[in-house]
C-alpha cells in the first residue's frame, strides 16, 4: 500500500522544482540583458562571466545539501529542516524580484542556494523513510514518480517564466517562482500528520559517520561519485552555454519561434517520456542481453553523454562558419543527454539511498549532490579562466564544446575501467 504522505511530498517537489527551474531558466538572459547598477543603468555581464556566475550559483546550491543533511540527521529531523529552509528559500525569490542589481542577485541567489540546496537531500531521503518492509517493493516506482514530478514542475516553469521575463520584466518573472515556492511550503505543512517522522540520530549519526563502517561506505560511494563531477559539468551547461548557442540558431519549430531559454523545457518533457520507456521497455530488453546492474546503467549513461555533447560541438562549428542550423539539432542532443540523465541520475539517487546506513540517509544523499557541486564549480572555474578583460574568450567557439566533449570521453573510459574492479551489489 502506498504511504499516505507520498502525495504531499510529490506535490511539494513539483511546486518547488517549478520555483527553482523557473528562476534558473532565465538567469543567463537576466545577467546578460537585464542587470542594472545602483543608478538604474544597464550593467550586464559578458557571456563567459555570466556562465561563470551561473555555474558558481549551481555549485553553491549543490554544496548546501551537506549543511541540510547535518541539520536533518543530526539536529532537527527531515521535516522541520525542510520547513525552516523553505522559508529562507521564499525570501531568496522575492529578493530577486525586488532588486535587479548585482547586489540583489548575490543576496537572492545566496538565500536560494541555502534553501534549495539545504532541503534537497532531506526530501529525497524523506521519501525512502515512508516505506517499511511491507511496501519496500514500491520504492523504485515512487522514486520514478518523484523524478517525474520534478520534471512536470520544471517543464511548466521553463516555458512560462522566460515568456514572463520577456513580456512582464524581471520583477514578475522572479515573483512567480517565489509564489510557487510558498505553495510548496504550504503543501509540505498540510501533510505533516501523514508522514513517517524518523527522529534525528544526533551524536549517533556523527559516531556512525566517523566509524570504520561509515567511512568505508562513504569511500566506496566516493569512488563512484567522483566520475559524475564531469557528467554534471557538461549536463548543467544546458542552462548556460546551450542557451547562448540557441540564441544564434534558427528557433522556428512547427511555425512557432521559441525563446532561447524555452529550449530547456525539452529536458523535463523528455524525462516524463523516457522514464517509463526505460523502466518498462529499454531496461528489460537490455537485461536479456546482459545483467543490468546500477553500475552498468551508469557506464552506458556516461558514454551516451559523450555523443550528446558532441552534437552542440558540431553545431558550434557550423555557427563559426556562418551557417544557421535548426534548433532541431540541439533538440536531438537533448534526447541523448536526457537518456544519459535517466541512466546516471535516477539510478544513482536510488543507489545512494540503498547504500546508506540507516542514520546517514540524508547525509549520503548530500554526498551524492557534492558531485554536482564540484562539476559546476569546475565549469565555473573554466569560464572565469578563459574570460578576457575585453569580453573575449581564450577558448572560443567550437573549441569550448570540444574541450568538454573530450573530457567526458576520458572520464567515461576511466569509469569503465575502474568499475570493472568494483564488485557491486545493489544491497551490500
């Protein structure tokens, strides 16, 4: 039987993801076209500078799960931690809506990073907490629904918020995600009597984390997560370099001209289509050919990422030569990259929960998100390093994309070699 608290958690996640991805979808356009100084005059960023700050923000969001996990597993418990940080999250959105200077951007993004990042491991782990021995078999399907809820919210936001930015300005475009975050907080509160509340472990959590078993488990997971830093360094560029590229492409699709930021909506739409396709068709077919484990799924996903990122590399070569390719080519890259996300991200979420000791569920989820943070930190550093004072780039045009494609190929090959030495069982 499905746990009673699951609908509230899934509904909360859909609204929260609308707020986050709606805000994130317009950041690149906002920083390069709408930022003003204290006098109200335009003071926008260059492309590389904006990409650097974009990935620095995403990195901060994914570093903060460690903070949220320590609060949840060590002090307050998951529910109270999520509720507290959700309120901070709301303040961040409304700060962006009220102040469109660099100071407003810094303060708003800092609050959002604390809120969004802090609740991230708690929500993922709270889902697992709702299950007992009698309904454990439903966990895989519920995690898939959870991922679909994320993408329903993201899909709607990525279509609506860029349109609001263009037609109503940044104040409205940032206020609407703030209202959805407020709705997410209310939904969380409404379900408070339906959740299974597992108390924080306190010092037991600290002792287990520092024990030989805890450290060994973290080291085992780190040997997997380390390779995913490069995956996320590439994947999250759909919100930065891919948008910049889309601005220069033919964006007419079925008679409608899409905004550059709206192209990102392809990812959540594809997730909703591909998750059931992989679960009920592709994985069973692959399992007939060879034993399909969590590790083998992630191996395939990393190699698929190489092919996916090679496509915008080729697109950029065409743009550099003066051609204007159709946005359909970038959409093809989205299909492959989203398939890789299904094989890497969803698999690793469930893998992380099952591998975590009982008192460290949120912390292990946060440990996984650290790979996302480090990947975005790397991309941010690359963009700041190649940014010239005059606004030009040391790694211009297609060279930028081929650099990351080559890096992903090396990473996928190394992961294949290392994982052959990793004797993985899903429940060890």
